[in-house]
C-alpha cells in the first residue's frame, strides 16, 4: 500500500516480538516509521490490531489432521510405492 508521508492514517504489516515494558507487555513500533507519518512520542493514536501467534508448524490444525489421516489411511500404498521406487533405482 502506497501511503503518502505525513498521512494521518497508514497500514503497517510486520512481525514483531512481544516485549516487557515495565510491569506490562507491549509491541514496539519503529520510530522512523512513526516519524515518517508525522507521529511523535506522546501522540494519542487509535490502533487496529490482528494478533496471530507464530508456531513452528505453519499449517492449520485441520490441514495437519487431514494429512495425518491420509497417511494413516494409505500407509500400505505409500510403503509399496517407496519399495517400488527403491527397487527401480
């Protein structure tokens, strides 16, 4: 999205870490980005946020369950194909 500098509204898409700020937790924003759009320390802002926890598995539980079910259901076929491939190479 191309937003002009000093725009009162802009979108920012990034992956950020949750950090401890005093006795609270928070997510920081790059100072340069805020200054580029005319925001300064102490400004009151409205934010809209979508939080998605990153995990080691990038696939949904439904997808992973479907793959596991398929492998269990066709385990014999997969083993036959593996043996066939090994015999022919």
